[in-house]
C-alpha cells in the first residue's frame, strides 16, 4: 500500500481505516479500536455526524458541561459548554454564582447587520459607474426577489447596497458592499447566494448598458463572498455594583481588588501581548457555548480579533471603570450567530444545548454568549490579580495529570487530599505518586 492515494473519498469508511492503519499507524503503539470505540452506538446519529464533513472515520469528543446560576437580564440560565480546558466551566460557574448576589449580568444587542461583498475589476470612467448606480441597484434588488422572499417574510433580507471605489488602493478595483439582516439564521449560505446573483446581474447590466463603450463594457468578477467581520452585529454585556459589595477575596479588600482589577484591564488595553491572552480568556467562554450550540467558532473568533484591532492596535475587548464608587466591567463584541439552519438543528447535542437555553432567538443567544465571555474574563482577571492563575487552574488540571500517570482510584483520592493546600505541577504529582508506591511496596 502507498502513503499517497487517489480516490480516497470514494472508499468506504472501513476501507479508509484499513488504508490508514496500513500506512500511517503503528499498531504496536496505537490501538486501532479507539476509532470504532468513538462511534455513536446509534447508527442514525453516527451517519448524521459523518455527513457534516469529508472522509470521516470517527468522532472527536469534547466534554459537554454545564455552568448553572447565570442571571442574565433578570432571567436564570444554565449554560451548556463544550470545551476540553479543565478550569473554564468551573470559572464560568464561579463567576455566575458570584454575580448572582450582585444583580446578575446585563446584556443588550446593539445591532444585527451582517456584511457581504462582490469584489470586481471595472475598466472605465468611475463617475459613469457612480452616476448609473441607482439604476443598477434597482436591477440588483429585482433579480434577487425570488431568493429573498422567505427571508423578507421573517423580517430580513438585503438592507443596503453600496458601490465602493477602491481604485486608490488597487487600479480598477471596486466593491458592491452589501448589508443584510438574516434574523435567526447565521445566514452564510443565504448571503453568498445573494452575492453570486448580484455578480451575474452586475456583469449583465454593464455589458448591456448603452452608456458604456469599449472596455467600459468589461467587468471582471473576482469573488462574491460574505465577510466574517461584522462590526455592526454587535452585543454588549456588563456587570456593576458598588465597590464595597465586591467583598474581600484572598485577604484582599474590595477597594484593592477593584483597583488591581481596573489596572489589569487597562494594561490589556495598552499592551497587545497582554491583550492577546486577555482576549483568549474571553473566547474560552464564548467558544465553548458557540461550539455547544452548533455555531461557527472560527468565524466568531476571526471577527472578534479583527474588532479588537479596529482602531489600528490590538486591544482588550473588555473595559473596566471605577466611577462614583461603582465597579463596572463591560464587554462589547460582534457575534454573528444562528439558532436555525446549519448544525443547530442537525447535531443532537446542539439541539439539546439550545433546549437547555430555552430555545433562544439569535439575538438572545448573542446576549447569553457575550455574558459567558464576560464571566470567563472576570474570573480569569480576578484570579490573576489575587491568587494567581496557576493555583486554581492546576488544581482543576490535577485530574488530567493523574489520568496520564495511570493513578488508581485510591491514588487519585490520596493525591486530591495531599495537594488540597499545595501547588500542583506535573512533576510534583509524579514524584508524590512514585514515593507513595515505593512506600507501599516497601511495606509489602
């Protein structure tokens, strides 16, 4: 068998696995049965999952956990989170419980516009194109009526079309810059279908326009595609309370905690090295809920990081203020999400996640997910400025270390007790286990 292959996608699943095992897996070091053991026992569900991607041979499972006690806009939520990082769900739940006694979380959707672009080259007089744009715009909208009819009934559709002259940046380069409302769907397929229709209409309009002559009748469509940067699909989440109600934390007074917290967030506004890790903590929470609900975490992350650099420097997505003795911590972030279409209604766990959340609208889901990002950020920054991040993180990581070291249930219990007041590290746990085993063997 060869390590290179033609027609791999046409092989059956079992044939793919056979080829893999014969060419890329050393069976002396890896048990091929792990592939089959990760399949769903329910064959119909397994087929659904396999249909999501190409050349699927198995499933990669993530823990599906719950963070209870979130109070958002005076409504209680239990938040489903799919993530492998051990401390994230615990931190989110801890922050939720903390703010439950301080008025809970608040969130508000600012706007829900999404963006698409038709990128094209045109070889003519810019003013001629601009002067005829209103007529072109009418033709563009008329030709998409069959495609937008259902979305319009739900209150969505194309909001506006602009002609952008980009010739100062690239000769002959223009855009149709289109804004959309896609209601409860993320809308990628809808947007891309509309944009491709626009490209066809644009080409036909220009080539048949009697006002254009010679090369002016030529248009070169480069691409028609949505943008994952959606700065007007924006949501804000915040918490606030009198500084004294922050309480003491690890022997730190409320005023000292507020001051250090404020300074830590300010540093994340000033320093991109800190801002990157600061924002990663926000996305620890956001991604976990985005994945659990069957949304596109890659698009959400790309958009969020672009938004963090919108003024030319990468900065923290969250802000903190201490005014009139009030502590306020706030997150403003673009989130393009859906609660219908895509995986949201196909993946059984995504259906469950949305049911747990009360089958929210896309706007409500934006608020929920922004709040979880803020909660995660609050928990991380508070740990950083008080006990340090490693104490809590490594205690949560202890279970993973014990699993790697093959600890028995008795050894796990002894280790949990031993490290209850000690710093956890892989080497410290390994040494403790080895010494414990030596002592037991000596007694035997």
